[in-house]
C-alpha cells in the first residue's frame, strides 16, 4: 500500500491540439510547478526587505529570500501587536502589506501570526479597562483581517491560550482579559471577529502545549461552536528531537477532532541541545549558539524523518519551520542556512523531499485517441509537447479534455 496515496491524484486526460483535434501518439512532459501541501517557513525577512534602506543589507536579505523561495510555498509574517503597532494608531501596515504582496506574486501562500497573544503585546493597552482592552482587541482583528483580505487569508487567530490566563512572567493586557472572560469566551470572541471580517479565511488556534490541557480546551471550543479551521501545533525542539514515537502520539491524540492539523512552528537545532532542566525556553540566554558539522548532519536526518512522518499523515496540511536562518530566536542554530546565508545539509535534505521524492515530473505519450493518464502529487502542473502547452490543477482524481495552447 502506498503510504502517500492520499497526497496524490490521477489525471485521465484527452489531449487536444490547438485546432481541437486529438493529439494522437504525442509525447508530453508533465511537470509539477506547485504543491497543494503547505511547505512553509517563517519569512519575516520579507518585511525587512521592504523596510531596510541600506543597499548592502537589502542585497543580503534578497539573497536569502531567493534561497527561501526555491524551497517553500508558504510563509508566516509577523503581526505581534506590540511590534506591529508600538504606538496606538501607528502600524507597520505598509511594509507588511508590501511583503505579503511580494510573496503572493511569487506563488507563496501567506499566514499572519498572531492576532491575539499575551506575549509581545502592546504596552499602551495597559492604560485601558478590561472592557476597553477587549474592544480594542476585537477592533484590531477586524482591521487587520479586513485590510489584508485577498492577500492574507490565513491567520493564527490566538496563540498559546492554555497558558494565557495563568501567565505570570509580567503583567499584560491580554492575560488580564483572559482571566476576566475565561479561555473559551475570549477565543470565541476573537474567532467571531476574524470570521466576520473574512468568512472564507482559514482560522487557526495555535499552542506549544500538547498536553491533555490543549485537548480539553479544543473540546470546549468545538462544543461552543467556535469556527476553528485547523489545529496549530508548535514543535520547538531546542531540547532535542521529539522522535517518531512522540510525533505519532501527538498526531493520534489531536486527530480525534477530525480537523486539519498544521505544525506551525517547528525548530530543530544543529548545535548543542538546550539543557533539559530549562522550563521556559526563553530563559536560555546565551551570547552565541554555534552550529557544528555533527549537529548539522543530525538536524538534516531529523528534519527528513519528521517531515516524512507528518507528510504521510492524512490530516496534516502544512508544516512551518520557524527560522530560515541561524541566529534568530534565542540565537539558536535552527535554520536551513547559516548566518552567512550558506546552505546547511538540512536545506538540501528538505529540497530532496519537496522537489525530489514528493514532486512529479513525468514523460507521457498519448494513444491514438489523444488519451493519456498519470498519477501525481497534488498541485499545479504544466504539460508541454510539440503541439503546445497547457496548465492543470490536480487536487483530486480527474478526467477531462485538455487543449494545448500553441
């Protein structure tokens, strides 16, 4: 049995020449040009590209993004409220929208992250009452989801709700209203605002907590009718690779909800592993965290295995690795490229899967009636032959006439 059959579909085609007659006994090259599956990565550099004035820095960012685009079809852009709107009414709309449009023009699906979170929250909210904070939070969601509609139609609506009302590292406006309203009421409010602003948007809840607490929260949300489109699972593995057993356990437990699953924030390091006694990853503050040759080989193996397990699971729709380059969050060597922009073994390992083992390129020959069939990974295709070319979207088994353009 093919473990990836759910990722594939069959096309039964009758190929017609530009004049409408069958292209009999014709050779065609079928090349997949895009994946249906969301192979993603953080792409905050796209905002920097739009905002950085220094030509040398801009050129370096562009070089990294060129490598990013060769690998991924899905990118996460930052909407942390405290950074997106550091002063009330002064937002980062222009560079963020420019980045989102730049990515969409290059065939990248974009997700905004996040609309509601207690961390990186706007400090200026603290001068308001809880009722006013909620009003501004909902207004913020309406503003962003409406403004970016058609460019960004996928959102992490709320982030890390399990810990939100008991978060005690520092006082913040969102923890205040979550304590006041309760988790389910707050999530219901923010999802309703996002849904009202863009009824067609894909709306995720996202959390690093994969314990039963997250399952209980999801049960309550679904019982309350919250329109959760997909379950977001963070998998920051600074303290070591989860391994196949834990991955399969997490997949089994969260599959019971029957919702699509997105691995939204994946991290595997190519240097020393963070000590196990660290409870909050943010407490690991180091001057440098170098990548090592041995660590890079380990990272490549772990990424290949993890992606293989997730891609084989029928409910997983997308995988996002958090950092494209080393030295970002916690200065970790967690990227596919080093700080100087050079590719690591993990870059090539993932490329061998996305654009090798999991991508379809076939040479076909039609019969005397111009008919041909092939099975390929779901996504977009171009078919080319002596009589012309045509495009095909393969998202399910299909049978149709396909006319070549000269």
